[in-house]
């Protein structure tokens, strides 16, 4: 068995690690839409479609229902709101803050059909939004 240059292995591992970190950063909590009024973060979502509905699941842990807004603007759905800093942060020194807080906004462009909010539920940190396709 021949042993290669350890620098090749280390370089390969470092590049793979950087790619995984970049992929996670793209997947979770991206900065908001450039047209946003103020800086915002984007929650990750899943979108499922049937012939009559579109279902969107958004990860919104710590968001209260009264801090959430859902708006259907033609073929676009806008989920926005605010996640407050927890009370424990008052009068403390923050050593690490990786979970995004503050204003969030996620714009989801759908097919050209018309949609209406049929049902929504915010439970266990996830928003489940069902949109009915209108003729």
C-alpha cells in the first residue's frame, strides 16, 4: 500500500468541509429578499403540490402566532413576521448567537394559478400552510 501526500488528503477534506458549510448556510436562514424594507432572514421551507392544493411547511421555532403574517400576492406567497430574542438575553453577555432573530420574510413563487389560504397552523415550531387553487 502506498501512502500519498497527506497535504492532498487534508486539502480535499478542507474543501469538502467548506462546501458542506456553504450548503448549510444556503439552506438555512438566508438573508431576506432584497426588496425587504429592513434586514430579514429567510426560514427554510418545504413545498408540496397536488392537483387542488399547495402545502408549504416553514420552520419558525419560537415565533408566536400574533407575530406571523401570511399574504398571497397573485402567484407569490409571502410569509413574514418577527422572532423575538428570548428573555434570558436581557442583562447578559452573548457569547454566540447563531439562531436568527428579528424580522423574517420568505417569498415563495408558485405556478401562475390563483391561490387562497385554505388552512394554516403554527405548531411545534412549524407553520403548515395549505393553499387552495382557485379556478
